[in-house]
C-alpha cells in the first residue's frame, strides 16, 4: 500500500508531466523535470549547479549544462507553464469557494552587481529601503485558504529600457518598453480577465495612489480596495464639489464642478481626525500566532477629489477605510474601495488584509523554492526560473488544499551526494 509521501510524489510526477506537455519539444521534458524536482528537494541553494548535484550527483556537469540551457536559453513559453499552475490551483480551490481577490504586488530581489537584467538602485521591500535590486510585479489569486502568483514580470527601470547595449546583453525583447509598475499590473490584469474568474483587486499604496490605475480598474468593471497615502484628498462625508456656475447668457455655459476657498477637499488624514468617536470600531480579521489580529477602523463614504475641478460631475462615491490603533497617535493606514455601498466594515477589513497571504507566499517562494537564487543575468532566464518556482509552489498549494493537514514542503528524497562535493554558491564553497 503506497504511503502518503509516495502518493504525493506520484501526483508530483503527474503534474510535471502536465507542465512538460506545455513545452512542445521532447528534449525539454527531462530538464524541466530535473529543474522542478531540484526546486522541491531540500537544500539551501536553488541555483542550477546545487540543484543538478541533488538531482543527479554522479553526473553533475551534464545535468548542470542541460538545466542551465533549459532555463537560461531555451525559448519556451512562460505563460503556458503559469497557465497550468493556475488551473491546478483553481481546480483544488473549487471545493473551498470562489477566488476572494486578485492581489497586485511586487517583490524585490537584492543584487550586488549591475549587470543582471533590471538591476538598479530602487526601493526594495525586502530590505525596506533603497538598495541595488531587481523588482518584479505580480498578480496573485487569493483565497482565505490559499494564494499563488499567476502573473510575474520584471520591472525594467527607465535607465535600462533606454540603454540598447545593456538590453542586448541581457536579451531584453525589443517589444519591452519602459512601463511604470502600475501599468505592468494593468497589462497583467487585462490578460487574466479573459481567463480567470473576476474578483476585487487588492493593492498597496504604491499602486493605489495612482488615480489612473484606479480609474482603469473601474473601467474594466473590477472593484478594488487599494492603499493610499495620508495626503490623498477626498471630500468629507456628506460633501461634494459645488455644481457648475449658473449660465449668465454670454460665452459657453459653465460645465465644470467647483471648489472655493472655503469649500475644498481635505486630506484623508484630516478627515480621520474630524471623525467622531462613534465612527470607530474594533475589527478582528484573522487568527495570528500571538492571538487574534485586530485593530480599530472607521469606514465612511466619500468622493475622491483628484482633479475633479476638471470634471463636469463629482467622482463617484467610494469607501474610505482608515486604520487607527488605540496605541497610535495618528492613523497608520488608509484605503479607497469601490466595493458596494452595502459592504460592511468587516468586509472591507477582511479584503484589505488578504495581502498578508501574498507576503507569506513570497517568503516561502524565496526561502523554500529559491525564487531569488537565480544567478543568471538574462531576461529569459529570470522569467523562466520564476515561472518554474511558481509552478512548483502552485503544486504545493494545491496539495495543501486537497490534503489536510499539509505535509512538509520537502517531500522528495534527494540522491546521495558524492563525498566532499561542494557546489558553487553553497556555504564554504571556493
């Protein structure tokens, strides 16, 4: 009778067979199997040579060459691999309900050199400061039970996008132009809309402060709850811009709504300080390692005010969600949301906080599957490696959904390494 571990390994090999079918060429099936297996095997480094040593320790050089060519040079479709990963998770998720949210996020990968594609001094969320790194934009499907990235693309800084020599050296396709992160996210969302059940979009303030991003989501019929900065302006609850001036019979009739010196929008920080004590309630959104996660929130209906004095009508009313813990002297987070007016405060908080799952996903993708261990410098290799990491993670997420309690991440048995073998990149390697 097969054990739980062997049954899981059998399902894994069947899944790898599905991924192989998306690659077309038969000669890519073996390297794909080796690469995804190497990602799932236990080990500190998930760059090519250490994985080759774990997969086939007696033929490390040959495995290394085939796996390196497969990930760095072979022209296979990342989208096809991610599609199978996505369908696998959605099938496992079906028993738990619909997707709760599409979460837009980005992750930083610190780098020391300057030649890896997209590396620049920019904000790195992992380090919490400006640092030399790569940044990738992703869209994840999220549910209370599971989440997984289904779109992933490197952000190419403007200096890179305009440098032909660096682009050529890194193999950046000619079709890739500079795009702000929010535009990359919108392109990913547009692609997913036709293939994935729609759900509210969740994003942090790096995306939410961009009015064009929010407007584009609304134009696509996608509700959102997105972080904003404390300086974002809105009309206080119950207020809106003044109507156009009355026509006096000369020139064109006025059509633009108005502000005056005494009737102006406020920052959301100012709105928060004006709210009465009765507007605030404590909301619990999930259990945590140290007890229930809870904080104090206010949720009010407001009209966003960004450049509305160039409009003929006020911007539609939205939710303004504010978090202000009792232990803080000022609010710490703000969100705007186009969820229906019937949504409850608990609904808003629950959806806004779903982003914690994505942070955990990235942590596991990096710590357990080596998302940030790729040592190549090229555009193709960067995305191939990420796609295979996400495919491996999707299998693990599907297993957790279908088989409870979840088994450890490392469920495959590594081959025995030759005595004294130390791959490059390992601690103590020459």
